[in-house]
C-alpha cells in the first residue's frame, strides 16, 4: 500500500498560502487513496478470473491517471522548499541548460512559457539520458505527454487548484512564486548521471 508523504514543511512558503497548500495536500492524498483502491480492485478481478471484463479494462485505464497524479504531486512538492534555493552556476545542470537552451535565462524563459500555456496539466523539465538532452514539456492532465525513458527533474503543477485560491487567473504570478520556492538541490540530485 502506498502511503501519502508529509509535505507540511512547505507551510509558510512565501507566495503560497497555508490554506492553498493544505487543500493541495488533501487533493494529493486523494490520489494516493485512489491508487491503493485501484490496486486492490484489480487484484480482486485478477483473482476472480475477470480480466476480460469492462471493469478490469476501465480500472487499468484509470490507474495511470491516478498513479501519475500521485507521483507528479510528490515530485512537485518534493522540488519545493520554504525560501527556495539557488542553482549553482558551476553545476552540471546549469551547464546542461546552457548547452541545450543557451544562457540560463533562455531555459528559464522557455520553462515559464511552457507553464503559462493555456490549459491544465504540468510543466516538466525532462532529461533524456540516451541523447544527453533537456526538454521543457507540457504534460496534459497527468498521463498524456510524458517522454518515455526520460527523467523528470523539475515539476510544476499547472492545474487551477495549484494557484487560483491565491492568484485567481494570474498564472504568471504563480509561476514566479514557484521559481522563488524551487529547491535546486533536489533538482540537481535528480539530474545526477
């Protein structure tokens, strides 16, 4: 059984009200609960020999959405910290950003532009270890648009629940607050090759 992780250390983070964060944590906990429920239901259907049923098919289709919702929230909250941190200009991640996007502001501008696109979903900085390349990617919902074989390094939630309580429709202001809360140490560890 999956257990929800505790992200209470983010309470008090500038740019994110405690009410918004607590609501968001509760939503995340719902994904964990649903993942566990689907795992159990699928097990029961397998054991009963009902793998050819519509219920089995629909639960399998739903599983990726719930599971990715759980994991993406863990990555999102996990790459944040109260007060944020700075990315070391001498780091290998900074060098990779320069290589793939040009000077670091080019990477940042591109990531913010992906996050500011209309719609709901996720902005994700992915690393493709096979090609040694970074990509800023829009992931629709939770389960559409992931790059197979790539590692998510930085995850930004772009669903309205992540910002409208504090920012209304000012998504760009939310993205700026997120950048002030990034834990670059965590992102750099995810990048380690």
